[in-house]
């Protein structure tokens, strides 16, 4: 099965050597590292806690900030965003802003990897699979979702290049070097797709092995991938559901090792449940947004319209909410695209103009 995977050699190279970035120009030597974003300074306790956790999991190399002049590393600022509904003072998601400053950032110096064909399976692909299974096995279609734990920490950067993924936190006096592909780096999606695609390839190349499995339920499993989420839609025939769940877990551990599965986000097989942030009812053939997400999207739209200006972070949050809206309400796609255009071109344009 592994030999037939399109990017097998690429993943084997990453496992042996790490991701090797290609640079347009070598990032220049910095006389002074850029200051961190205000969000990181406001959430200092959570940022340090998150960095410490990453140090324990071998994602971050933490050094004394006094070593900065002698190492010749390239620093990018840190930021922080809320993790779920917890306040910034309790828990945060640390963002390494590799796109700042504009025109002189890590991402500006990185050559994008255009050789990897990234193809994620959204709601439409899942709906097509549900219809196909239900047509062949009426009333027997079930769905489950699995998640990779700490996806980017599994993908290392080559040792010769990690120095370009550094940052400082002056308050505790530390220099932080990201040893793995950071979220927000230009080539992180391509690097993860090589691994995520491998998981899906192994899973979808497997089939039930129970000797009493009916022939109609013995075909290869089907997998749908969205970033680090792996969604399965299968008929409840013989041992197929149990073997498909075991196959997905086995595929994850074959690619990423024994701690690959995020068991907290693995669901049971369901006829009504959640996946991709949406509520799926396989018996009623409906896909809907949770009421809480509808209200959050409404509040974010109102806040953007009532403010004379908006920040890049607020636009990112608004786009995150609207992504679910346009999945359920297709005519909203044009509004989403206009907001995304404002996000890409800068935030000087008034929201009322869109």
C-alpha cells in the first residue's frame, strides 16, 4: 500500500531529514528582533505556559536571550489568540507571525512549494459519499470523525534551517526556536498534506478482513480529509464500522507514531453528530450550523459593520465564522469572497463598502 502512495518518497525524506525550505534570498541578519504583538504581551502567562508545553514535546528549543547576537537567527514576532471560549488570561493559542513585517518576513523570503497538489474534502464531498452509501445500503449509513494530535509538531524542519524560525520573549528573557513546521508558514500546508494524504491513502487502501463479512461490505474503506480532521462515512454492515475505525487509528500511528491520535476528538459512529464544525443528520439528510456559531457569526458581522475600522485579527475571526455560513447558505459566497479580498489587500478599506 505504501509503495503506491504518490508522495511516499517525499514523506520518507521529511522523516529522515526534516522539511528543507527553499529561500528566495537568505533572511538578513537582524540587529534588533521585532517586538511581539500586543496580544502576546497581554496574555504573557498563557504564552509562556504554551511555550513551556512545546518545550516538553520537543517542538520548541528555548535558550537564553543573551545568546541572540551570537547565533545569527531570524526572529518573527509572537502573538496570541483565544483558545475556544477561555479568556486570554487562562489559555491561549500562540501564533508565530511569520508574515510580519510585510515585505521582509520569513514568508516573503520563502519559495512556495507548488509541487504538492493539496486537495481537501469539504462538506460537499462528504454529502456525495453519504448519498452513495445510503443509495446502496438504505438506512445503514453512519459517520465518524478522527483527529491528529498536535499535527504540526510531527513535522520537523531541517536542522540547518530552524534558525530562521526564531522569536524572542523579552519579559522572561528567552529565545525560542521553532523546530517544527509552524502554523502560518507558507509551506506548512504542503508539508502536512504529504503526511495527511499518507494517512488517508493507507486507510482508503484497507478493507474489512473478517471472514464472515458480507461481500457487499468488503470493499475498500473511504476517507475524507480536512486539514488534520479525517472523516469516514460507511455502511453499518457486519464488522465494517469497527474495522474502519481501527484502520483509521492504525493509519495515523503508522505515519506519525503511537501518540498520533487525539482521542478526545475521535467520535463514535453516528447517524446524527458533529464534523467539520457542522451538525449532520444522516437520516433527515440535513447539514446545519450549531445555534451558538450562528449567533457568533451574527455578532461578528454586526461588530464589523458598526466599527469605522477593523483589525486583521477581527477579519480572520469573521472569515472563520463565515466559512460555516457559506457551507450552509451558498448565496453568501460572494459576501465571503469580498471580505476575503479586503483581508488579502489590507484593512484600510471601510467594512461598509463591502
